[in-house]
């Protein structure tokens, strides 16, 4: 059996629609939607989404209950779409700006976005920013996405649907999910892998790659 063209170590057992050749199961799991722009038609991607969600949800709920933050799980049901868009904004930073972005950097970026919106909730406009361009990019992506959503709602005359406090709750939910992943996993990009799993690439980016050797 041929070796995986990515790690060049393990046996290649899974046909990758991006590489157009077999890769090993570990490289498939570690690089899907982070380094590999998997098409939505990939059966391994579909199975991974189903398995990851079923495995994670009860553990996350248990974590939130233990930390007296079950209200954030309830907020997820209400603001699911908003949270998904904020997560997508973060994932795009990893995909298109800093490919080796870590959960720790994402957490710091989210923390600064929370501080900025806590300040805004008190009627003061002040952006909390990091000296790190990587962390700053995460914060800026979140702030830009929230401004985009607010502008869209204003144009639709529906700005009363979500307030500054609601955006704060969404950011707090994301912060707790990152903390949960860091406690549950030694992988420095565990949260990013999970978030990216549910964020489709544009179809034009899911074309096969040519792999030499």
C-alpha cells in the first residue's frame, strides 16, 4: 500500500477529493478544512461533522453547567446564526492570513473584542487591541463582522433584533467554547479545527491540488 503523500509516513487509505489521491486517516483529520479546502461532497467531511457534533455537545453542556454558564448554551439556541458568522470570521483569519494561528491567539483576540463591546455597552467607544498582529487580526475580524451585521439589520429596519449585550453574549459563548477545548484537548488548534469543520470553503477553492512525487 502506498504511503500518504502528505506525511510520507503512514499508509494512504482514504481517497481525498482535494488531492485526487489517497491520504492517511490522520492527515485527513488534522488538515481537513484547515489546510485542505474540502468540498461539501466529501463523505469523510460529512461523517466528521456528524461525529464531532454528537461527541462534543453533551461534554460542552456539562462544562458550562459546571462553570455556572449554562445561560450561554441557551443563548446558542437563540443566536446560533450570529455565532456561526462570528466563528466564520475567525476561521477566515486562519485560512487567509495566518495559517498557523492557534487557539490561544484566538482566545486573546476574542477577549479583546469582549472588552471592546463591554466598553461600548457603557456608552464609550474604545477598541482594545493587542500588539500582536495575529491577535489583532482576530479582534478586528470580529468587530468588522458585528458592524456588518448591525448595518444589514439597520438597512432592513430590524436593528432591534440584536443589541450590543446580545453580541457580547455571543462572544462570551465563543470564549467559553475555546476554554472548553483547551481543557479537553492538548491540540493547540482544537477549537479552530472544530470551528473550521462547519465553515464551507467557496466552491472555486475546493478544486483538486496537484501533488508532486
